């Protein structure tokens, strides 16, 4: 059978110019996988940039607050100048002067007790600058071991001093402060969320006023002077910031989130490659009463 003949050139259907143009316009490609992937990448890039900007603000705020605390401009006087400073800051109120939920925080002040407080009800004060809760049962006019200061924008500042152990009072037990950061970062984030503050929240921690002290690699078993340590030759050590996307379910999950970079940097400061009391599966095994 002879092959079918092609229609004469003059009989072939020409594609209209307008149809050619619309075939390749941008609108016809909006739902393509490549375009969707690119759009998602752009969105992720924008979100990452926004988060970096927020974390820079968090760092700046944290360092400004530490400078004030070390220059005796803390909300209350402290028993000594060697301190752990912890901030928990919601992204949602980072640019606000005053959160709409600050009144709920003040009504639920029992959820924001100072680090290590074991009394019945700490002294507190509400004023235009924020909510202050302090550890000394003799009153806010006395020097304090610890305090919590919640600013009207709903940022939580938790400070604790009297860090030194040993006969010279210059030894800081790493495991002790690791456990404090894990426990109280979770408590304050959970407390903020309980009154309606939404996630994400940034957590940032520093040791301040600690020049000349020693950060022990483990707990004191015999004499603090005999334990291996990392020397603290600077006045402030900032361990970086971590983001909570939701309330950690327990100390184990909280420790996993805080490990990079806060707990890793804390361990490195003591001269350790990684934080202690984590098993081979990355689970936190510390059980310390803090």
C-alpha cells in the first residue's frame, strides 16, 4: 500500500499568532511543579530572613539587658554579680511596646516564679515597666538571689546569682546550670502560652559577671578544686538562641531543642565536645533537682 500523502502545504492548519503567544505566557505555567517549588523556596527564604532579623533583635535586647544588670540597673539589687541570665521572647510581640495579654500575665503571676524558688508565694510588683517577681521573702527592697521580670511586651527575663561552689566560691557546676536552663525555659514558655501568647518563641541564655571563675565539667564529687574545669576568662558568655515552635512536652524534648546551640556552647565553654547527660540516642538523662 502506498504511504499516505501529506496534505499540501497550503492546506496545513497554521497556528494563530495569538494562540502561540498565550501558549507560552506566564499564567499557563503558574501551577507547574518547577514554579511551585521556586515559589516555596522564595517563601522559605523570606521567612528565614525574617527569623534572622528577629533573632538579631533578640540578641541585641539580651545584651542590652545584661549590660544594665551588670551596671546595677536591674529591677532589684542582687546578692552578687555572677549570674545566669535567661530570656524567653515571643516572636508575636517582638515589635510591640505592650502585649494585649499583659494583664493576663499579671493575673497569673504564680506561673512565673523565679529560678529555684521553693517558698509559698514570692513578693511581686506590677508597674508601668512590667511585672517583677523576686525570691527574697523579706521583700523587694532586700538583695535577691533570683528574680523574674516580665516586660509589658511579654518577654520574660529570669536572672539567678550565687552561682559559685567550693571553698573559694568560684566553681560553677555545668550539669546544674544545664538543668536549670532546660527546666525553666520550658516553664516560662509554657506559662506564656497558657495565657494566650502564641509560638514561636526565642530562648537565649548567658553567664554574666563570671570572669575568673571555673566551669566544672561535671558535678562536684569530692572537692571542687580537684574537679576538671574550663577557665572563664571573659565577663560574659552568650550561648546563642534557640526557637521553640511549641511547648516542649517534657525536659527530654526541651533538652533536645536547646542542645543546638545553647547546651552545646555551654559544654564547649567547659572544654567538653558535647553536653553531658545525653545518651547515644540523643535523649537527656539528667535528673537534677533544680
